């Protein structure tokens, strides 16, 4: 994929079914700022609204890369919540998409909720339980930059039943995956390809990097750890790591 120029503020730049935002739930946002700030060169601004993807809780911060928004770090409201990255998919009508998800065997975790003038959000799970977000943009369209080092560049769904998830996402996100102008931003693979077989199905957010091996060294130095050493895929060289609080993500060096 080509690198992207900054997107104009307020632009509805993301067709339905395209990843448009990511956030991570953390116990210690300050520690997350130090980790990701050094790893990817991010800078941060305080959140603006208690439920905005990009600033979903008091104490949340929005990460910027070259001055454009790329992700959010969110304090966990409950210590029992998982420490995890979540990918949000764009939609022009979150209520209609939520209904379609349920009709195809998925479920809603949180109902569509307006977030001031920023947009409307929801959380859903596919038939195997992999969690993802939905975002109907208002003033906050989503990524200001993507497909370049230090920004979102891919989401891989690790699943158990390939036929089930292919049917689900192929129906729910038909145009984004198979439409005439489709350039999919996510793929899928069996859980056992990278993770232990008991790992629940989940989306794994990938960040672009220039040198996979060099980034692993930085991850270790910052208190993270390597879950899967670099391996080659059809979309580039990948390593799976965790941050210094246990949130898993991947780094991707494009071929």
C-alpha cells in the first residue's frame, strides 16, 4: 500500500468496512505515552470528550504522528477490562450496520452511542467472539495518517473457523472487501499460526516500521516483550510484541 498524505480535517475519508481508528485500553496511560512516544515518535494531546474514539475517557490522550491523529491511549475504567488494542471500522450508519452484524450471527457489546458532535460509536463481536469497534464519523473522521512507519497499516483477524468468519465479514463488509474499488486493510489467519490454540479469536493491529528487527530491540529495551519473532507473510515481514503493560500488537515491515 502507498503512503498516505494527511487527510483534510472533517473529511469523511473512510468507506464502510475500512479501519478508521484504533485505541488501546491501558492501566497506566502515562507509561503508555512513554512507551509509544519513544517507539513510534508519537506526540500526545489530552482527550476532548469522555466517549470519543480518540479520547474515550477522562485521562485519555490522542496520539499524533507528524502532527496528525493516529491512535488513542485510554485509561481502563475497570481493572478487570483487558489491556488490548481495538480497531474501529467506518460506517455511514452505525445503527444499520449493527443490525446487519446481529443478523449475520455477530452481537453488540455496546449499543450505538452518540458522542457529542464527534460521531457515533459501538462495539461488536463476530460469531467467534473477536471484538471490533464501529465508528460513524462526525467531526472526528478517524486516522489523519496511515500506511507509513509509526501508523496503522493492517489488521489481522486470528480466527478458528475460516468459513464462518469469511461468510460473516464478506456479508457485513462486502464492498470494502470485494467491491470494485476495494483495497482491504485486514486479512485473517488461523489462531494457531502465531498464538497458542487456546487463544481467543481476536484482531491484531499492525503498525508500519522500517526495520522489524531494530524495532524489536527497542520494544525489549522499553519493557515490552516479543510474542512471535519476525516471520514473513504475503503482506510483509511481521513480528508480534506486547507493550510494557501487556497489550499485543504487531509491527510490519512492508516487502
